[in-house]
C-alpha cells in the first residue's frame, strides 16, 4: 500500500515539475522509461525466484 502511494506521489511530482518548467520532457520520458523497465525486471526476477523455489 505504501509503495503504491509513494509511486503515485512520485508520478504526480514529476507531472507538476514538468508543468512548472523545472524539467524538460526528454528527461522525464527517460526517467519514466528506465523506472518502468526496472520495475518490470524486478518483478520478473521475483516471479522466477518464487517459481524456482516452488518447483525445486
């Protein structure tokens, strides 16, 4: 629950900073893409780890 709230606050903060002109769209796009890829990789690693424990 805390992770979902924290992730939402980060996304709202990035959108607010982009609207205020503090950051440019290219850097925001890069940060969001890297963050999504890292989250997908971490969840896949966790899934494969749990799957290997289940069958070994």
